[in-house]
C-alpha cells in the first residue's frame, strides 16, 4: 500500500511522467495488485513485470529519471548505470549493500531486529514483527525526497 500511495501522490503532481512497474515472472501477481490498486492517472501506470529480460531492463533503466525500489537486483543495476535510486532497506543493512555512486537516497530505520536477513541465518528468516523495518519508513518521507529531486529537474519546465 506504500508503493500505491507514493505512486498516486507523485502521479498527481507529475502527471506527465510514466510510472513503470517491474518485477520477475514470480512477482507478477504482486505487482498487479499494486498497479490495480492505484486509482488515479491510470494512463501513466505501466506494468511490465515478467515481460522483460536483463538487457531490456538495463535499457529501460538507462532511459529512466530514477528508480524507487527495495533492496534487490535492479537497484544495483541502476547504480551501475548511474541512475538515481530511492531505496528501501529493512531486512538487509545499507551499510553493506547500499548502491554505490553519486545520487542514491537510502531509507532505513535501523530498528532493533534489523537486519534480520543475513549470512548468519543463511538469508532465511521469518519476520515476527510484520515487516516493521519497512512499515516504519513512511510515504511522506519518500515522497518529500522524490518530490525535491523532481522539483530540481523540472523547475523550469512546468
């Protein structure tokens, strides 16, 4: 629901931007629930989850203004391509796995049970705190950072 709210707020203000949702074939149903729950600016919402390969993803990222993501592969690919990222960390630690490069905003709350996904438990864990580490990152926090970034890009255009 946080991705839904963030996308709705950004698409209301920046209704000329396309919001492209990515994911693996295994993530298609999850991504579809997110995109279907977005109520406004439907014409700007594109779901290509499970439909592109790694080369196409790299091409798409290279054409993107930024990437909003959890800590996973596309974040690191975007980093290597010098694409700004807004990344959510919870089960992993950004101290070890944050993207490298010039513009990457990390959202991380460092709560008592985080990071729980690590080499000491073979990266297998069952969260007993209802993903508190990610739920503590509020939409307002991410929205303000992304809005500030986009405001600098489009200050003279719109």
